[in-house]
C-alpha cells in the first residue's frame, strides 16, 4: 500500500516546477536613449558630402508639423541640396522664415550637417522639412523633419549629428531591416536591447537606436571610452554582426584612404580635413592628386557667397597643401563661423567644412 504524499513534499515539488519554468530574466538596457551616449561620434568638424543648395522657387508642399501634430499645406521656400556622392534632397523651408535669404541659411545649415551622415542613411531621404519650434526631429516618409528651436538645443548638447543619424536611420534603414529575418534573429539572440526606448518600441525604434552605437564601436572607437565600447559590444553583439553583414555604404564616415572605399568618392582627388580646425590665424588644407592637374580651392560662407579662391595652375601627382590665412579677398579677417571649402580639378571636386574662431 502506498503512503499518502506529505503536503510538505508537494509544496517542494511545486516550487521546483516553478523554478524550472521561470522565464530567464532579461537584463536592463544600458541606456535610456542612444543619441545621448557621446557627442563626438559625428561632429561639425567632420567631413561633409554637401556641395551646395540651389534656390528652386516656391511651391505648395504637404509637410508634417509637430507643433500641430498634423499635416499642413505650405507655400514652402524650396532648394535643391546636392552632395558629392550624387544624392540630392529637396529642402522645403516653411514660409514662416520669410524670404529666400533667410530660408537659404536654414537650408544650407542643415544640408551641410546631413551631408556628414553615411550614404546609407541619406540614400532614401528625398525631402527635408524645416520649421521653427522646439518640437522633436522626425524621420521616415523619405524625409527628415527639423524644428530649428529644438536644433539649437541639440547643438548646445553637442548631439545634433547624432540625432540626425537616428532620424535618417528611420528613413533609410527601417523599411528594409526592422522586420528582416536576420535582424529579428539578432534581436532574439542578444542579451538585451541597447536602450529602454528600443525595448519599449522594438519594431519602431530598435534599428535607429542600435545603428548609432554600431557606428560608434565600428568606426569611431577612438572617440569613445573603452568602457562605453565594451558596454555596447556586450549588449548587442548580434545586432553589430548584422550591420557588418549587410555591407552598408558609410561614406564619408569611412574615408577614401581605405582601398575598399576608393570608388565611393570622386575620382582623381582626395581632400583631407583642414588642420588646425577650428582655426584662429590660419590653417592647412591638404589633398592628394592621382594625376598632374590644375587645382583650385574655393572658400564660401553658408550662403554660397565666395570668400576667396586660391589656385595652382599645375600640380604634380601626390600630396599637396593650400595655406589659408583666414582672410577674404579684401585682406580682412573673416567673421567667426562655419565656412565651406571646395577643392576642384577639371574632372572632379570635393567639399568639406571648417570653423573659424578668433
């Protein structure tokens, strides 16, 4: 005859079952949001693919405005922004900015910053909406949405470029990757989400939140702390491997000095960032020529107005420099601010920006 099972033994057995089938705990994400982790992943001193903006008149455009959380119809001030890798963006500036000159400053300012983003993030950006106001930026709809009051806050915190990376990731990466089998597998395999924002919005925010940290550990490791790098790599190793596997075009983040990237920049010339930057009394602008050529260096303000042009009628192949003293054609020092410099040869031209601080 079998003995009745003790109530104590029943309780112990039930407890063992609970332990056996308890879900494996998920670690808390290391960050609340990734745009705040480091202000130096991309900075205003980094190369930009931006070339110029051209006024395209006025036209009625449907634009999203976060101040009213709705679509609006606006007789926008229009510009075409061109980049040296062949991409173009129609910049739609809200008519509240008043006139072409004021709107041109806004269009140029943000096109220059967008030009610092990797080609892979700009490739699906067809339009840029620019409004006043302190509402958050936005991405998606083949667009980047900018509110200039909030942009000033991002600039003050040093995270304007990091925010643009996040929003452009929505625009150019979400559609192809947020629901991809490989991405979902990486999501499942990783021990945690990179941020609470990604965890709480896994379909909508995980790609954008993760890509900036991928960029940091793979291509800006010299700008972040070893502790930050290790934290990211421990949190999302499979997501990092996924981004590696899809071979994104990261120009101008990856430079033309890498042989595998040489075909991603205009042929015949490589332009380097000026040094020192910011400059006070003068700066050196270096470039490499593939073949002998005439070369010119043109410096303009953000409105595209020429400050000065320096020329060399014949330059041998190899590395060369222009020296600029920070003065305009009339010999007077230029004002503090951001300027565009462009090296041009008969078959190619490349543009970057520099900063003057007296």
